[in-house]
C-alpha cells in the first residue's frame, strides 16, 4: 500500500472533510486542515494525534489562498495529496428565478477556489515527481437536473479540469482523480436551502443515502494505490439512487 506523507484537505471542517481527515490521520499521515472558520479548524485540529497544520482562509478569495499557502512551514511543504473538497450549492430555483449572488458564490468556491489552490500546490508535486490531486466533483457534473444550473456546470468544470490537468501531467508521475458522489447525507442540503432544516431533511427522507465515510473510503483507496495506478474518475451513488427518464413535454 502506498502511504502519503502529507495531505492537504480543503473544506476540512465540513462533513466530507472531517471524514477525510479522520481516515488519513488513521494512516499516520501529516495533515493540513483547511477551513474558513478558525474556531472550527482549531476544534478539529485539537482532536488529532498526528502532525497537523491549520490553514485558515476563504476559498473564495484568491489572494487569501496564496497568502495562506505561502505561509505553510517547511515541515508541511512535502504535500503529496491535495484533496480539493471545499465547495457547495446554493438554491434550487429555476435559472431565470435564481439569485446571481448565489451563482457567483458557487463559481468562486467550486471553480475559482479549486483552480487557485491546485495551481499553488501543483508545481511542488511536479518538481518532486510525486503527488496526487483528488478533486471532489459530483454526479451533478454528469447528470443535470432542474434547479442545478450553475452547480451542475461547476461540477462539470471540475470533471473536465481534472481530466485536462491529468493530460498535462503525463510524464511527471503526478496523479489526478475526480471523485463524483451522488446523494450523500450531509449538511449540503441545509446549506443549499439556507438553513431550512425541514426542506433539507426531506431530501434524504425514506431512502438510504451514502454517508461521508463511504466517500472517504473511495478517496483513501485512490490515494493509497501503488504509485503506478491512476484512477481517473469514480462515480458513486447509493443503491437507492439511479437514473431517470428524459423529460418530454406533452401537448393536449
């Protein structure tokens, strides 16, 4: 089994992020815990027994990302796994009824934040001829749905960005993987519906969604495969979720 030296996880204080941190810490990896809220980052860090560094910045602020990454101390600069996990969805209104601020926020964190973090970390991996970029995409990047518009588009971007960067890295020994989860019960829907707990709970009612630990297993499996193995992408759905028919408008 390949064991990463140092793992940087963005959005580490969220449900996915905490599951990823726990699994990599259990392997004995050094972990860089990123979050926007310093108190949440500190609480997560205090529970870890492996070498850990707190990276506090807003992923929607490119300058803040650059400043934070440049401040990483030498003992944590041997990052060989970057898990681009920070992201989210806002709103489920039709495109013509959506809030433009929500669109901008999704683009800022799901796209701009991800590419800026990748650009700052990737040269170190290429120089070391060792590393792995693991992006957390979504089935929404493959299968559009009503109300998905910018979220679906941002995750389609993550998929194509992952594949194109993989093409650029031919000959460097640096790996790239896009993990594409379907329905996972997290705080995702609560954030999407801006705190409407009843609406968020209804998303997962009377079914059996995936859990963050299920996705963590996939992430860690990809990261610990032998160095000559690259998993390009994995699409993961719960057994209770599948594909629907194409919509057809019927006339009277």
